[in-house]
C-alpha cells in the first residue's frame, strides 16, 4: 500500500507539473521588444523621416554633388567626388524609399486619426523625397511603390514616367497647402517635429516653396505648366505663402553626440589623418568666385591657408619666413614637372584646388605628398566643420534664398510679380543672413549686382553651399553656372543623373528597370556605358538641348 | 539475457551453450548456501587467459579481479547470486551461480556493428540492425583520444555526411552541417541532445563592443566536456530524427554521457592531457619590399640614399630590402641637428613568428569517480581546461562538473539524473575580422620594421604606432580585452516505472540554462576609439525546459515482436539580454575606468530584449519485428507551436522505415549480415518567435525627439510550418566476422514552405519579405567502408573509409522571386537562383563580375580587356555577374586507420575535401596593401622583352593571348624591379623601373555600339605603365577566389595500454599513455596564400553564417604535440 501511494503521488505530481507547464501559445508570441504599431503615436515616426531626408540632403550636397558642382574637391580617393566616376554599383535609392516607407506609414496613421496637420506634413515629405528620386534617377516606381504589404503583385512595381512623378508631387503639395491652412490641429507634438516644432504656418510655406522649386524644375520642358503653377502661387500669396525670410528656412540641427547624429566631417569621432574633414578641400572654382565678389561667406566656410606661398626672385629659394613660404620659380617648375602638378596659387588667404586635376594631392607645392592629408598651401574647410554640431551645421532642406532666386527667375520670365533684381537682392540677403553675415549685405550687393539669369543662377549656386544638389539640377536645366570640367573628369561633360543601381533595381525588378532604361536617351558622353549612364537624359532633359 | 531474438542466440551461441549447460547441470531449486566460487577467465577468441577481469556479485559490493593467470576466487552469498564478468574490449557476461564452485568462462571480444545497440531518437536504445535508416555512432575512445576543446572538432573525418568548419583556434565557432545546408535562412546547425536535453548551438555568437572590435565567443556546444562523453550518435536524416520534430530538420546529434557500469566497484579515473600548438605556417606576406608606393633604386634617384620610407604610405611596394640600400626610416636615429639619419633597409621575415607566443598550450585534466555498488549507481566527473593562445594575452578556461546517478527506489521504479554544470570563460578573446584584430596588424606591419620594436607600446595618447592609420598589434593584444564568462547548467531527472514486464512509463524533466556576461575594456590607443578607448558590458540568459513522458508497451512472441510507445513533450524557451556600451567612437569620460557611468549618458548605447516560445507535442511510434528478418518502424508526431498563427499552429508529420535482413533469409550464418533498408519521413518546422506581426524599431533619440521606424523587413502573418520530406535507401553489409563492413545510403530531401527572407527591390518600400515558399531538393550519398585486413594474435589493423557527397538545388522560390542572395563579400556574391534553362539552381554558387571586355563582335579587339583610363588603365569589372564557383565540396572522404600491435596502437584520421571554392577577404586587403607574396608570384615577366615598350613585346603578348588577354585571371606584366621586367614610370617624380601594364585596350562605344579604339595597351610604345603598387585588381572578385581542396591529417596518435600485470603492480586497473597530434594540413590545392580553406566561413551576428568566406581567420597553421595519460584505480 505504502509503495503504491508513493507511486501515485509521484505520478500525480508529474501530471500536475505537466498541466501547469502548458503555456498560452497566443500570448507567448506577442513581441515584447518593440512598439505595437496599432498603439504607437504617429508623432514618434516624424523625426525619423525628417532626419532621414536631412541626411540625404547633406550626403548629396556636401558629398559627391558638391564635388560635381565644384564647391569642394577631395585630394584622395576622389574619383567619385571630383571626377564623377560613378557606375551602376553606387547610388542606391534604398535610403530614399526607406524614408518613404516611414512617411507612408505616418500618412496612413494621419488619415486614420483624421489629423490634417500630419496629413499635410506627410504629403510634403513624400513630395520632397519622391522629388529627389525623380531628379536623380528619372522614371521610378511611384504609384505602385511602397505597396509590398498589399500583395505579391506589388513586389515588382512598374516605373512611372518622371513627368507623372513631378505632377504628382505638385498635386500633393497643393493638397498639403490646403490641409495646413487651418488654425487648429489635433495631436501636434512640438518636440517630435524637429523641423518646424509643430508650426503649421511654416510647414505650409515649405509646401508652397517646394512647389515653386518643382514648377521651376519644369520651366524648360513644360513652360506653360510651370508658368501657370508659379503664377498660381505668386499671385495669391495669401493662399500660397512661401518662405521668404531666412527665419523660416527648412533647417534641421545636428545633435552631435554620436557619429550618426553629427556633422559628417567632424573630427571628434573621425580622427583619422585622412578623415573626411582633412580630405575635403575647397575647390578653386568656388573660392575664386567668392574672392571675386569679396564674399564674406568665404570666411565662414573656409579656413585661410596655413602657409601662403610667395614667389621669390632668383633661383633655388625655398624657405619659410614669418609664416610664409618663399619659393623661386625654378623650384616651382621642378616640383610641377615632377608631380605633374598644375600651376601655383600665391593667394595669401584662400586657395582652392582646381576642379578635376590628376594631381590634387600634390597641389600647390605641398610638402606632404600622400593622399588626403593636411596641405598647408590649400584651404581646408572652416574649423566649424570639425565640430559635431553647431548653429551653422544644418541640414538645409530649403532656404529663403533659394525661394527668392526662384522668384527672381520667375519674374525674369514674367511668371511672377516684382522685379527680378528685387528678388535677386533678397535672395543674396537671405543667404547672407542664414550664414551669419547679413550685416555685410549692403557692401556686398554693390559688387554683385543683378545681371540676368546668369547672375541669379550663380548666386543660387553660391548659396547652395552644403546643399549643392539643387545647383546640379539648375545646371542641368539652364547650363548655368558655366562650369568647366577638368582633365581628370571621367568624361569631359557633367553627368546628368545617377545610374539605376544594379544590385537593387536591375537585379530585383529587372523588367521594369529595363523598360525605364530603354526610355533614357544616351548622349555622346555615355562612352562605354549602355543607356543606363550618368550621361543619358531623362525625360526632363530630352529635347531641351540642355545642358548640352 | 531474457532475450528471444534468435539472432542474439546465434551470435552468442558459445556463451549461451555454456549458460544452458550450466543451468542444466545446476538446477535452480538447489539449496541456498554461501560458498566460494573459483575459475579461470579466458578469451573466447584465442583461449588466452585474461588478467584484470572484473568479477562481481550483482547487487552487492562483493567483487574482485582475475589475477595474472586469469584466475579468480569469489565468495557468493547464495546460489541465486549472479556473477558479473566485465572487461574492456569484451562483452560482459552474467550468470547465476547455482551451487557451482568452479566457473570457467570465456569472454567474447566485443564485436562492433554486428548487433550493435545504438541510441536513437528520444534516447531509445535499439539494435542497429533493426533500423531502417542510417545512424552513425562515435565512441568515447574516438572522441577523447586526441584532445579537442570543442567536441565537434573531434568528429572531423570520422562521420560521413557531415561537414565541419571552424574559424580558428580553441574557443572559436565551429560549424557542423549534416547532409548539406538545406535551410536558406538559418545557420543549418543540427540539434544537439545531451542525455535527452536539447541544446541549441548556433554559430552566430559574435559580438564585442567598440568600433570594429568583433569577437567570436564560440558556440554553446563547446560547453560540453568531451571527457564525459560516452558516445555520440548522429541522426542524419529526417527518418532518424522525425521524433524530435521541429528542430530536427538539420539532423540531430545525440550525446550520451558516461555512466557507471553496472556491477563496477568504485573506480577513479584520472586523465591528463596537454597539447602544445607550434605555429608552422603563416599567411604568405612578402618580405622583399619595404613600405612605400614606389620601388626606388639608387640609379633612379642618383645616389645610394633612397627617399625617406614614409609610414603613412600604407603599401608594400617600397624599395627592395637587403640590397644594401639606405633610407631614412621610421626609427632612424637623429643627428646632432635633429635630422634623421638614413639606415639600411632590411627585411624582417620572422615578424609574425616573433609577435606570436612560441606555442599555444591546452591542458585538460579530468577526475572521474564511478560506482555501481548497492542501490545507487553514480558517476561524478570534473574537468578543467586551460588554454593559452598563440596571440599574446589570449586565453580560455573551462570547468565542468557532471554527476550522473540512478537508483532503483523500488523494484520497478528507477529514478535517474544527469546534471552538468559548466563555466567557460576567458580574460581575453582576440578580436577577429578587420579592426582590432591583433593578427591583422601584425601581418600589416611592413617587413622593413622589426615588429619587436613595437613591443613597448606605451600608453594613453602616446601609444607607439608606425604612423597614424596603423594600429600597434601588441597594444591590441594587451589593451583590448574582451572577456566573457558563461555558466551553463543542464540536465535531466528521469523516472522510469516498469509497471509490468511489458508496460513501462517514463517521465522526464529536462533543463538547459545559461547565463553569460561579456565585457570589453579598451584602453586609449586604438584609432577607431579615439575618445579614451571604450567600454561595454552585456549579459544574456537562455532557458529551456522540457517535460516529456513516454508510455511503452512491448511484447515478444516467438516470431515477432512489437513495441508501441506514445508520448508527449512540453517545450518552453525563454531568453533575455541586456547591453550597455559607449556608441562606437564616442568613448569614455575618463580613460581606463571601465564603468557604465563613465560613459557620457548621451553616448550610451543601451538595449534589452526578451523572447519566449513554446511547443506542445504528442507523438507515437510502433516498431514491429518479424523473425529477425523484417523490422518496420512507424512514427507520428504533432506539434503546436507558439510561433505560428493559430490556424496553422498545429502540424502533423509521420515517418515509416523498413529494415530487411537479407542474410537471415539466405541463411548466410552468423558471420555475415546483409541488410537492406529504406525510409520515408517528414519533419515539420516552425519559426522563431515574433515573426508574424511587425513592431516599430527604435532608431535612437534625435536630441529630445524619439525616432521610431517601421521595419524594412516585411513579415507574413499567415506563415505555414516548414516541411521537409525525405526518402532514404541503404544497404549494410558486414561479413567475414566483422572483417569487412560496408554501409551505403542514398537520400533525397525535399524542403517545402521554407520560411525565408528574400530581397525586394527598394521601391516596394521594403528591403525584403519573409515568405513561406519554395522547394529545395537535396540528394546525396554516404558510404562507409570498413575492414580489418590484418588480425593476428599481436597485430590488428582496422581501416575505415567514409565518403560524403551532397548537392542542393533550388527548384522554386516564391512567385516573382528568382533568386536569394546569401552574402556579398570581396566582390563575390553567393546567390541561389531557381533552377531553369540558364541556372543550375545549386545552393552555394558564387558569382562575380569578370574582367570587362570589348563586346562588339565586329571589332578586331572583340574579347580584349576594356581598360579604364589614367590611373585606372587596368582591368575594370564587367556589368554582369557570372558564375565563378561554388563553395560546397564535390565530396569529402575521411579515412581512419588503427594499427594495434599488442598494447600499442597507432591511430590515424585523414580528411580529404575535394572541390569547392572560397573567397578570401584577407587576400583582398593584404593584396591591396601590396603585401601578399602571391601578388609578386602572379606577375608576368616578359623576360628580355621586359623593361621597355616595343612592338616585339606587343607581339609576345599577342602570342600569349590565351593567358594574358583572354584568361579571366588578370595578369599584370612587369613588376617592382627590373628583375621582374619592371617598366619605367614616373608617378613619384622620379623615373622608377617598377611599372607594369594591364594588357588590353582603351576605348569607348559610339551610339551604335561600335567599339572605338583610343589606344592599344599591349606593350607597344604608347602603352600606359602604372607603378606596381596599383597592380592589384580591386574590383575583380575572381582575384580573391581560391580552391578549397585540402587533405588534413586530423589526428595521429600513438597510445600504449600498459599491460594489466604491470598496472596492477602499481595498484591500477588501467593505465594508458598516448602521444598525439591533430589538424595537420598535408596538402591544399591552392596553398599559395596560406589560408586554411576550412576557415572559410564567417560566423555572423545576424543569425546566418556565410559559408565560403574568409575574413582574417588567419591564426597560423600549427603542428600540435599532445600527451595524454589516463589511469583508473
């Protein structure tokens, strides 16, 4: 009996343990590690979208496109930056569609919650990002994009014509303007809105300014459409307010606490002797232009050379006296012959590296011959660009200066009220205010008077410092400013677009990508590329004869 | 003994005859009286007497051993006592005493394979002959003869159907893949089951804190103490493993630990095992050219003093060493005016050797205590392992304690337990990959630098470096400390209730729990952590428990027997991790203070995560045997997994197998066995937790703003279970009294509904989607052939050969998905395309962009390399990818030889891997730095035509066009000095004879696609010569591709079993000594660079692992020398 009782107890306790060990299988699979989308406040997505866009603006405008537009030159590992040595491996648009995925989610939640402010913001950010995609690549998935969740039929989205994307953007911006024209909104979180801190009025100006940008983008290809759009906006400033003061610039600040939220050339986290800051030198094209106008912004952007060069009479002279290096012509000739270096710049203050030279790393008699190292005879960027964050280290999504230059151009065509000169002047003023030298505007403008389209685009080009993408787009549309390619350029003409990426689109959405490639128009500079070349024209440039 | 199997009788006929005879002579009913029994124990094979045989009365503490003449004398309490004879190498025997006073007994040598009992799924012991599927068994002698830190390494070359790879020395991850990688989304590791306890082992245990400080912490299975393992059974296919369900898709490795042998007196076994690893071969870096971009010679610069060798020119293309050249160098002394003085340029070919310790040492010591006297049967085991690595200041320590015990509480209830407790840890694991890896920087130290000059590396902001951009390898070894401690406890408690002779019930509780802490302390001095070094600490916990029960009914009739079991299992897993560290590059507030509060709060990287998962299961099995001729197994299992959606959560999978003993039909006698077998099985599989519904991720704060994001991987809420269906056929032959053994298996596996992530075009909004689709077909052969060609009184020679061949083909993926990319490394990608007209569908294919060529068929230059221009007047890569190889072997052949002469045994294990390729990132980076000898070796020297461009040279190039123009291997013509045929070039400002040219043409296409030549680059005047420093083709993946074929001597050991006579004289049961070595590379097909092809796999932290990729897994090849002494008393 005793034994049997024990056995029963053991058996019973085992069974009890088994039953109590049964888990609720549904509850177990609820993820405890992330936010449930159903319960998440949409405001939490917003800074992800805005900072993502901002980082793209900087990656382009302070990166390869600053090289193309001859704001800066690298003196090491420079072929992408200086020489547009691009191919279908680089320039993946994945980052742009990542932003759009979040924006799309934000938009859906805004619709769900009936939040007009958020709907408007979502449309602006969508327009901004798709605008870049259309500008940089041309045709791209638009109407069928971002829909993989809806089924496998959207796994290979068709490409929409570039034209349709631009028109779609403009329609969205119009809607955004309406959505943002009320006075009261629900669920605004000022802290989460890292662009305008919940100010619907500023967002509204941003929307309309962006619309101006895209109408002007179509100025050559679809002049009537552009004209109508710009007139609609500029003739109804009450309905379509735009950014005209630098205070309203669409800027996002860096935080500066870690590499991912810091200015990309900072030397706090990147201490490499060939790091981004050291490698990035001023380009002669920009430096000379700014010096020509005695532009105070030069001192904000660049450092003076550490040791200026002085031409010494005689032969065999090469010595440093009082911080200046005195060199005789024979030494210079010998150096230049030896290193295939071009010319010498005796400017006592600012020296830029000429655009696209083979000998960038040897330029101006540098004693340090390695790639991407300090050069005492060439201007580095201003010390502020060593910082991780600062009042001038901003992601500049859109500026009052740009808007004023657009208005100036529009006025020139008779598409906008006011005089081109007035808008031109204001564009310069706003840019100078934005860079902290507004007090020198009066002196400056005397030396840089309005002189037609060339002057507008030239000033726009200067004002686009660290946001040079917009300049590239202007150049394609107008052929201005009249930059020249240097000898190391991959081909002797400026590129017109980015390649469709092989690993992403071509491999994964082959048929649609190939159809889009088919529609590109190859130019004489496409060289050994096929249609998918940086020197092929998208719809926007086809038939315009511009820039070449 | 109570065994009705006729086969058993035939095999044990002599013994049974004796037994029956003795029973007849001594009827049981005889009086009970204690008395003395004496007798002699001899070998049944050759009638020699056996000394040292253990003779014990079962169930008592009475016992003795036979003397030198094999004689024993033992007191028996009564005539129902059972005497138990046991001796190593012989089958144990038991018999009832009756009233006999003399019992002479013949022990039969243990015969392997024939009638071998193996452990199968759920720990059920089965006779191997009754199995309809292939299992492979490795015994403890095989596993512990040569010490391996990780038990998996000791299986290399011994088991068919298994591929084992490891990244480096002790403590590194080891990958084991059975029957080929069939899962496209996991690391394909099998399930390990230790005494019933499932232990998942992954190869993604890679971590480390700080920028590019990647540390391989090894896999969980290395926590198991090889010394405590009795046997390993490998259940290779779904047929064998079906009952393990879900996790058995990649096979199951059943590990049984040692137990006390029934009837044994208390025994203590001590073993001590020490291995010295002597480095024997290193990565083949060149020792000819000093640091620099240009190979100046005195005649180039007009004098014996060459331009300063600058250390910031990170390339090995400087002046030639040991030629009597002088130059200012990094360590030049200064003259009175502080000007550096030129010193001779000399090579230091032993830099790596000097950097490393002279040897690594692994010392393993074990004490085991076993006893089976009385009611409790136990064994306790303690093992300590200490490892000091080749890289200075690296180590690994392990302590394992295990206890197994069983006790018959009542006559029918047995309680048993196996408990293991282990602590594995290290003060410093070296970083791997690129970054803080000391070996990387030791190899990158230029040959004109004596590495020992870097030994006193200083501290703080003054760490001695050759230049900015270099790391000091000694600093990395001593001041980047990646420590970890992992506690693991696993074990079971089992109750077995044998209710009647036919019915039994078993219930078990199984636990596996681990607790790990990892910490990285980095002093200032590593350039990627410029802000006072860094610190990080992380803990992770894992827990799994299983309840299972099994009720069994078995019944033997005269002609057939039946065994029916039903059971169930409740699995529950949970885990959590917490990590705190400084964001990469942001560092510490105060140097050398390693606390979390010393990290500025805005720089803190912090996270934690948890997971839980449960599977409930029921299963059943039926074994049916008829006349020892036919055995049929049927199994079925149903799982309910928490990871699948409720409607798909339940999944059922059956299996069936058949074993047919042809030899028993043909009556071939006991000496021969021919078995035909076949099986069909399905295994269902669930997925990881939380893979149905997405959550937002956190991208980190932006100041005060919180940044959530929608994840880029698209999940499917309606996942189905995965399903693998396998068919296998086999034949086993065992003949000439076990002298010739053959086993062959052919299998196919269809994997359906795999849950895998495939890439999507970014414009879909997602980077990929987790789908539930596809069909993968694998098939393969496993053959083992064993023989005993020599067997005499003194000599025995055993040979075993095993052969493995497997291939896996992707037949389908999801709709609209044509391929899946596994990895992208060193300009080579591994992509699996669906099989179609243009793709063979093989898993493991490698693709790369070949040299770009003129594709205008009308051009006279059609097929010529189309070079770039300027400094890029060399090979460019084509736009399209072409297949360049496959990382899987064609076949693997293992050979084991055991030669015994009296008490001396020589064991050899060889391992031959044939076919397959791998990609070496090490080669790529070392070559880009112009440090690899292979780069020099691959240069083409045009002989007398070298040194000057000429039309004759062009003709010579054209005459060798197959090799120089049309081969896919880029061939640079010329080299660093005139001896290499170097051409003059003047990129440095001097004219230096270190030029090469890439043969090909420069040009472009016009709008109609016609090739327009700009210039030929064939060696004629006008050819573009570039300095040798630019000769490595960075964008051509093929340059980094190597053949993976090799032959290794896995193990060689010479052991001596001290004769019992002598052992007894020093009061010991057994004494064995052995001398061994292991893992000696005998041959590699593509050995020029010196990477071990076996290391061509990368453990990744993302849960996958990249097979066929090698990234600075460059521990030198070693020749280990090990000693082992084991004694029992």
